[in-house]
């Protein structure tokens, strides 16, 4: 199985976005409600939750869950 040029470019882009303090999807989803509440209230985001923001920027599945959560919270 070979990858297309677009797929390779996307993989390279995702690798370039990684940092030393990554969290996985499970950890992200355990913190995403607190992250959403703080964002909606306009409160600052502490360092641990900054990792959630980073994860959401590179993980489509968690970003989708976050978007659904925001929809539910906005009512």
C-alpha cells in the first residue's frame, strides 16, 4: 500500500505539530468539558488544559467531540 502525496504531506504536517508534552485522546476527552467551560466563560486556560487545546488542533476525532460538546453547552 502506497500513500498519495497528499497523505504524506498531511502526515508530515501532523508530525511537525507534535510537542514534548502531548496528551492522548483518552486524557483529552477526560479534560475537554473543563476546557470548554473555561473557554465559554472567558477564563484563562491553565497549562494542563493548554495540552487539550493543542490535541484538539491535531486530532479530528477529539475536535468533533469538542464541537458537539460546545453545541450542547450553548443549548
